[in-house]
C-alpha cells in the first residue's frame, strides 16, 4: 500500500516533529504502528489533519521510548498509565498508545503481524490493520466524539477485503457493538450493504434471537466501555456494576478513577475548541 496523500496539507512544523518522533523510535528499535486519522486516510483517502499523530506501541517498550524522547529534548508524560502517554513539541503532540482506554485490549504482536505497509512523510511505516481500527473506534461514543462515520467509511472502502472472521473474533462477546455498526452501515449506504457477508448477518441475528429468549439477571452496565462519562450515573446512582472492572479488562479502580477525573478537563478543551 503506497500512499502519502495524508501528509499533504500538514504544516512543516508538525511534519518535522512527527518525522523526528518516528525516526527516534526506528533508530532505537521500538516498533510502532501508524493509527488515528492518518491511518484512516490510508484506507479511505479521507484526509483529516490534527495537532497529533497516533503511534501504537507495545507497553513493554513504553519506558524505553519515553526515555529516548526525554533525552532528545522532548517533554513526555504518562498521561493515563493504563493506556496512553504523550510526547510534546509546542502545541503539537504524539500519542503513544499501547492499550484501549476502556481496558478491553492491549497492543500485542498480532497487531504488527496484521499491519500493512504505506508511506507517511517520506518514510515507510506499518499502518494498523483496518479490522483493529474498526474495533477500537466502535467503542468511542462520547458526547464530544463519536467515530461511527469513520467506521462506515472504512467498511465502504475496505469491505470486500476485510478479514471479517478476524473482525468478528476481535469483538468477541461484544458482538452487539459490531452488529450496531453493521446495521447503521446498511442504513447509510443502502447500495453497499452487500459488502457485509450474509453469513455474518445470519450468525449475529441468531445470537440476538437466542439472547432475547434468555433472561440475564446480572445488573452490569457495559455502557462505560462506550463512554466514560455518559453512563457514570448508572454506576453511581442506579446501582449497576461497572463492566470496566470485570476480570477480562486491564483496568483497576485506580485507573477508572483517574480516567473519570479527567472528564472535566476534556469537556473544557472541547468547549474551547468549539468556540475558538
């Protein structure tokens, strides 16, 4: 996959920073995957420039990576220890992501094995596979950010080549989240709905019917996987159990508290950007 369209329109300061960050990781043997808006452009051709770039690494490389950046004069911080660190140059920054914010997964060797090569800022890079991008974006449903359009664009662009069995496996017991986006895709692009395999529709429909016939008594709220803010009242006032603290996740109560405490700052930033 050879394309550098997503670098067009990127200002020189940003481009130099991103390029240097990738160089430092490469020279120090730290594997990374290009993700975020720039990975989306690789697969869809839709460019969206931001003041950050998402680089996915393994957590075992985090401390060494941050040390490398600090030794080269960059400001680095462990923003949310359970999933995210940041490296700054002025107003621009690089996100070093090694897990999901909701605790449902970590970056591992399989992500690199399934990545695809492309060109970004005159450098050959490994780009996150579209299946992993869809899976991560499906759980971003905050009031201030919803990535459903990105998922629809990815399915429209890559539907015929997607590894659908892998995508289904990636969602696992959270298959209802996948189903919700497949339903929306057929609504958004009725002429493209055959891009989703019929056998997947049948499997998920059968699961839905079976579950509807089976009572479920555990008062758990999985909404916190989708939004760290909008389902907090269910936990704090309505007595539901927070699914983020289930054994299958990587989050602890301390992680949840830290992630929750940052909501107010995120809201302030969003309001400032909206009014700016």
